[in-house]
C-alpha cells in the first residue's frame, strides 16, 4: 500500500478542541499522561510502569501506511488550552466495523471531554463504519456513562487482559450502529 492509497485521517473539530491525528511531536506529552498509573489501569494496552519507547512505538504504529488503527489527540490549543488532553482511537475490524478506545489525562477528568470526543468521532465516522464497538472495565463506570451518553447500547459482559494490572478484568461491551 502506498501513501497515496492510505485514507488520510481527518481533523475533527469541536467548539472546545480538535481531534487531530497523532504526530511525532506528541510523544512527550503522551508519555507524561499515559505514564500515570490511573490512566494505564483503565486501558487494556498501556503498561505501567511505562517502558522507554512504548509511546514512540505506538505513534510509529498508528502513523504507518499499514496501520490497523487510527489515533487522534484531543488538542485544545485553538482555544488557548492544552495541546494534548487525551487520545482516542478507531481500530479496524471486519464487516465494516471498528472498535473505539479512549483515555483522558486525569487533569481533565469530569469535564465532559471524553463524551465530547467520542460523540465527535462517531459523528464524523471517518472510516464510514456500519457499527462501532467499545468495551470498558466494569470498575470504570464513568467510561461506561460516556458510551451510554453517546448512544451506545450495552450488549453484554466479557473480560479483557489489562497489561498494567497483569490480569483479566471484567468488561461491559457496547455497540453503536451507524446504518
């Protein structure tokens, strides 16, 4: 696949911030926030402690032409805010579906940022998906509220391995049908 064949990630604008594609200059701030144990423990894939090079590897993975996942940062510089407040991803699945994942830096918790980011990305539907899935750890009801507030429907319980906890963690699974 050439760069010309790879769909470009769009800039998704909201009044409060933009969702812009992750770039190399984000590595430092992403390391700072993702290195927080409170963030890592609410995601399946962020290790804690964060090993050197982990964020650079993630940035490299989501900016390659063969990527399976698109990633955006929540950037409020247009309104005088922080350059990186969190991240949101869409991972390609089969049958024209994706899985959404997101985290917000603790400094910005309880501000509606996650809900606004999920709502904006779903509305933009950059992959033209028929459905978007999500799962959240059952000990993170705030993240479940984000999904419900954004129109996702609960479809069942499961479990996911959490790298930072080195354990399987019960999850709630959701879907948002777009067609």
